[in-house]
C-alpha cells in the first residue's frame, strides 16, 4: 500500500509538471513573437521537462527491454532539464555583466553541451543496473551502481546549482555597484533602468532555488540510502518523489510565465469575440494585468 501511494504521489507531481511544461511548449509554437533566442532556451528547457515528466509517469512496465529504454529516456531528459538552466544563467551573465551581444552564437555549443553531457551520463548510468519491473524501472545492485548514480546525476545537478548561484551572485553584485554609481552622480535615467533590472533580478534570483527545492530531498535520500542500504525513511521518500516530480512545474512558472508570454496571450485574447471575453472573467483579469504591466 505504501509503495502504491508513493507511486501515486510521484505520478501526480509529474502530471502537473507535464501540464506546465506542455503549456510553455504550446505557447512557443503558437506565438511567433516569442521565438527569440532567450525564450528558445526556455522552450528547450520545457521540452526536456515535458519528456522527463512523461517517462516518469510511464514508469514500472513489465517488459525488460521497455524498462531499459525508459531508464535511458528518463535520465537523459531529466539531466538535460537542469543543464538548460545553466545555459540561461550563462546568457544572463554574459548579457548583463559582460555586456556582450553575441549570445546567439553559442546556440550550437549549448546543444552540444546539453545533449552530449546528458547522453554521456545516461550511458554511464546504465552500468551496473539490473533492468526489471519496478517503480523507477531499474534496480540498483551494489554500491558501484549507487556511486555511478550519484556521479552521473547528482554531481552534474549540484554543479548546475553552484554555477547558477554564482552567476546570479555576480549579476546581483553588478546591479549593486551600478546602483551606487547612479546614486552618486544623481543620474535619474540610469536609476530607472537599474530599478527595472533589480526588479527583474528579484525574480531571476529564485531560479537556483528551484533546483535546490526540487532535488534537496532526493539528494539526502540517495546519500542516506548509500550510507544505510536496506533502510528507508518513508517521509523522506515521499518528499523525494513529490518535489523532484514538480521540477517541470516550477520551471514552467518561473522561466515561462514571464511578461512576454502574458503579453502574447493577452494580444491573442484581443482577437476573441466580445461575447467570449465577457463569459471568461479570467481572460479579462489577464488582460487588465497586462495593461498594468504595459503602463509600468
């Protein structure tokens, strides 16, 4: 019964993430005005989250070959998900801190880095795994398989967390220095720009916390399992699968639901007949919020 409840929690969380990431993918495909380089990175992040969630939901088949394919796919796209966040961090840092405008030239490098790293870690992850039916569709045999799991998944994960944290620290420091300089010379136009940058950073600054919040319990659970094989903390397992499964939803809200997306949706709402707009109050609220953002 406990395992079935655990499966249901993981499946429910993954379903929410699948819905959130799918919404971002649909918005990107529908609205041409969103197809700028920065949102392309968000699109690839959402695609990775979407497939990571999908294969999590499809876990536990009885066919061994399907288990093999499932393990590869789930690991590949989940690793790709948090690697795409580092490309967004790199783009932000290079644009804001280094004042470079050549970030689009890194597109091919980003793809090679994300998909190549994901594939390499996935192949290494399969070593020492005994494929068969189960919640996550593989069974770790011995300490070597657990070490490989930590190296191929949690090492890149926390590397991404540290890199993202450092990047946003650098952006924050630059904005603080710019604020002090603008205040010293009483440059009102610069202060206005800096306040806008600070407001944006207050939202961006939460991005590293998404990865930490999504995977902290999972990391603790894996380390505990490595140190105490055969023992399981039930409440920690529930927090593990619940928060890890919600990563795609968190990413879709933080990265995807920005002012550009809201504006594109609001502009599309303007094309609806008045009768439909009046019948859907939520659409009117979205439009009014967008008008407020535009005026600001």
